[in-house]
C-alpha cells in the first residue's frame, strides 16, 4: 500500500470508530422559571463586514486552485478558484464536531500525495480531514495549541507540528500522526514561529529560535545544530527554504532579512528594507522571486534572491501584513493577509491589488441601526474598523479603516438617541458628530458603557480603568463637558424612558463579590446606590436591559446567571442559571414585553432565550447554534422586523422566525 492510501485508510477507520464520541453537545442551562425548548426557530448566517485578522494562507501544492486561509479569532476559509472567492470551510455544526468548544483553526498542512487530505492545527490539538475540510477528526496524542504544521514532501508520513504556547514544543510523527514525540533540542529556547521541512533534501528541517539562532536538523529532528545569526540579531522570526537548493535559506529577524548559502551555518544580511515583524515567501516556480511583508504596512518584491527590492505596498493606510502565499505554479499570483482587513490578491507580482469575495471574519463587537432616518446598519468590528450596510445587511462599505488599526481592545458602538448624528465608540474614547464619517477624541478617554434615550436631554457614560477617575459621568446635550455623578468602576449601564418617567441603572461587582446597583429616576442627576445580595458574582456583569414599556422591569446578565427586577432595580431575583462568559439582554422597542438574550461560554453552552412577557416565561433557542459564540447585544430592526445577533465566527446571524408563545409551558 502506498503512503497516500495508507493515510486515507487509517483516518477512515478512525472516523468510523469515533463517530459516536464526536456528537457530544453543549450543556443545557438551568432555568428557574417556565421554559420551553423550540425546534421551530433557527438562525441563518448572513455574513458581515469583510476583513478579519488573517493568520495563515496556504496554496495546496497538488492543486493550486485550492487555497486555505485561517484567521486569528474566527473560522477558516476555502477558495477553489485560486483565491478569487472564498467560503467558510465549515458550518457552525461542523466546527464543533467532537468538541465542547469549536476549535479555531490555526496552522495548515497539506498531504504531499493526496490533495484531499488536510491537517489543521487548533487551539486544542491537531485535526485531519480526508475530504477537503468537509469533516474532521482529532489526531490522537496532541492536545495543545498547534500553530504551524509541516508535512515532509520527501517522506509523507512524517509530520512536524509546533505548539506555539510557552513552553513551545516541536512534535514529530513518523507514522502519519498516530504517535508523537517531542524533538525540540534542549539548547533551543522558544520556537519563533514554524519549522520548515525541505522539499528537496530528505530530513532537512529548520527551526528559528526566538533568541536569535537557527536550529538545523538533517534527520527530521533526531539531532540538531544551532547557529547564531549574529550581525546584531537578538530575535529570529521566520525561516524560508529555497524550493530547489537545500543549501540556500532565509531568516527574518529584528534586524531585517538574512540569507545563508551553507545550510544555515553562516548568515549575511540583506539590504534593510523592512521594519516590524517580517514575512518572507519565495516563489516556488522562480526561487529568485521573493516577497516580503511587515507589520508596518510595507510590502516588497525581489527578483534577484533578496539583493535588491522594490515597493509593492498594499493600498490603504495601516494595512499590516500578517500572512502571504505565492501560487506554486505562478510567480505573479500572490495573496496577502492583513491584520483586520482580510485578504487582497495580486496577479501581476504586486503591481496592483484587488479585493476578494466572500471573506468576512471581522467579528462584530457591536451592530446598531445607524442615525435615525439613515436606514442603515453600522458595525463596529474587532481591530477598530467601522462598516456601513443597508438594513438588509447585503453589502458593506467601509466608513473608517484606519483610526485604530491593529487594536484588539473590545469596544462598543452607540448612537445617541437624542442627537441623531452623534456616535460614540466606547473604550477607544472616540466620537463622531456626522454619523461615523469622521472621528475625534472625546474628553473621556477609555470610556466604557454608554446610555442615552430620546426623551432625555442628557448622556450618561460609565468609565473604568481610564485616565480619569472611575465612575458614572453625565453630560447635558447642550454641554460639551462631562461631570462625574457616581464613584465606582461600573461595568454596565442602561437608560430608558416612557410617558411614565425614566430609569437609569448601573451595576458594579464589589471586592466582596456582591453586586452594587446604582439607579436614578431623574435623568441621572441623583442616584440611589445599594448592594444586591441576590446577584453575588465574582466577575463582571455583561449587560443591563430596561423594559421600555414598563420601567420597573430590569434584566441584568452576569457570569452566574440572569437576574430580574420588578421594582426598577431595587431588588432582583435569579431567573436563569447561565454559566455564561458572554450574555446580552435587549428588549424589543416595538413589541411589548419581548426580550432576546443570547449567551455563550468557553465550555460550549450556547443559545438564545426569548420571552414575550418581560421575563416570566422563556423559550430556549439553540437550533443551528452548535459551536457558535454569540458576542453582541441583539439588534431589533424595526423597519424590517429582523432580529440580528453578532456571532464570533459568522459575522451576523438573522433569526429566521420569531417563536410563537403560549400561555404556559409543560
């Protein structure tokens, strides 16, 4: 049996014998009130803004039409037309097969003899697919985060996998992934990135050490020699091997690019063309053609093996290059993956670039209906970009791409209801007065939760961990300055009004693990502060919602459950035990008593609670959510009747059909 058939036969057997074990589902949360399970309602991914933090891009060497890209915080994507268009490699159900938590795909490795066999590194191990990513199975013996994978072209049963969390390990299998040993040399500190395996010299394996050395093995890691890069280098980053000459290799470092012509024993610097983290790729069809990218928005091309370089920088401002791939059969076809902006494609060696289709892994932090009358959605996504779309969320346009490029600070986007064009981007301390077109700093840098309402002439802002003292701040619409009204690090804040008056409620977790609730009935001018024993929680609350039709109804999500008040926040009772790390409540502003609460946690619990009576009775919806991570306050789009929820992997989910409620549940 040849190597390729042996690999397929082995994994087919494992797929069959472990199918039952892979169907474990998420734990069901416990509710203290009446609840029904609904199979009638589901959720449909409708995509989201383009972009995302691209972690890795790889062409399939046997089938260059196939390309796989992974992202830092989202799903993997597959292209079958050389990178022109993309689709998610897995559905939400497929991602979670065999896991309580959906594995985020990191590194990619292709079998050198069978184009259908793909290996993926995840944050919990190593998986293999024999059908181009449709189904996956966990490789035995690997249970740590795998960042990079190399399958030896000269010996297909040999796999090198690098765990990229300290202390890093270099794992090797010589039997197609059935058994593993750690071959990292004692003299090596931390592996800087990946280990590269030569396609032309049997056993040649090269690994950079973050301490400024390159380790070389001629026997797949049985023995190693370490060689310093010297020339002032203190940090090695990535290695690239010549596709046809085993003596030639390059390494990127804090001092630029260095080249070796003697299998890594000595290194000479190339012209200093780059700054910041470097990524280097030789063109497999022309080893003299090199592409380099950096975290400082620079891209260069060399046509003489790195002796000289020309600028092919990506269009736009702040497009940090984190991944690159060159087609195996075309030196001019290059894909560049960026931090926050997805993938761009060039077919002329970088002289021009175009956007790709279907790649959206931008992880919406907040999705809101834009300024009143605009009939548009605004989406604040990870890494600081802001996007605009019509209410149907069919196409997205960039509003701003460069005001906070590369940031991983969680943020919330809010439109003030009494100043139609004023938009705040909390945590980043940014403000727009023209609906998000232009931005400036607020006088509350690092502000957190924000609240306003149509009938009020004030805004409220909760500030925590900023350059100004913690507390709840108040600003009348007619004023440009904020006044601190309440002391304390409040993590959640809500404000609502109707003909019967107004309520503002904030919550803070005290050092004793109790919840301190502050509430106001006079536009936030005066506050009543009390500790609520019923909300004992050691962690931060994640959301507050006030019923716009009955201000006495208040819901608070915390890490240990959902709590309900019927006296305007003076006292609370727990209505659901939610082991949720993320839980967001939102009342429907049009339909009386309707509230939607998505939740998810790191152990696999996920779902959406829906109530039609302000939280007395509930329906639990989890159809089509296996493996999802719900991460935003539900958005009720009054103009279309849609309910939209931001999802970590898919962008946006649309509730397909609202449930039909009955008077009681069995």
